[in-house]
C-alpha cells in the first residue's frame, strides 16, 4: 500500500469509517475505495491458497496500518469479520 493510501485509510478509520470531504492530497476517492475493496475481496477469495506464513503476514499488516491507537480495534474487527465469514472464504 502506498503511503498516500495508508494515510487516507488511517484518516478514514479515525473518522469512524466514513469518507469526509477533503481537499487534502492524501484523500482517497470512491474509485480508489472500490479498487481497494476488490483487492481485499480477491485476497479473501484466495486466502486458503496462501501459505500459513503469508496469511499471518497479511493479517499482521492489515492490523498495523493506520494509527497505532487503532491497531487493537482493527485486529478485533478483523477477527470478528473472518469468523463471521469463514464459510465464505
């Protein structure tokens, strides 16, 4: 993930998960959000094909993007999401 996307994602999460209008250079637009959503869906779709180490690396990276104060919350949300959707992926 580019630093610009990481900053935009961190801002998005700190705003409660909503895209607030902004003129900032690091903002993420709707088309970028759709691409990120598709990439995430593709990764989940192929998750069982990934080695355990790579799955762990992806999970760790997912939970450490954004601001440090959000890491525990994101880790919990990710665990809940994966548990709720385990039969789908």
